C-alpha cells in the first residue's frame, strides 16, 4: 500500500481557548457549540482540539476548533476567534 502525505486544510474555522481540567474541557466546547447553533451556523468538518500543559498547574489550555459554513465577524470582546483558513502542511 502506498501512502502519500498531503496538507490538511479547513476553511471558515471558529475556535475558543480556555484553561480547564481534563474533566472540564467539554465546557469550553459547549460554549462554541452554543454560539454556532444560536447564530444559524453549522459545522462543515470535524471538531478538533489541542491541549497544552501549564507549568505547575493541574489545568491545561484547551483550544477547540470547528469549521463552519460561513465567514463571520466577531466583536473584540468575544471569547471566540475566527480564521478563514486553517492549514497543517504536509511534513
């Protein structure tokens, strides 16, 4: 079987970051999901996340990403962020 490495690209990605324990990270994802539903948006790809350790703390920094169906504008005080293109280059 031949395996090829390719870039992974998602468009119109909304994301949110926050500190939480392993048992609380879901609360961060629920905030984003609620925002998407309340604004008549829908996911167009998988939900994915990153986890970063914090030195000397039980909590970790979770960042949850969701590709959505449209470009959006967020206010500066929003907990959520938007990027037009999220890309992981082939390595």
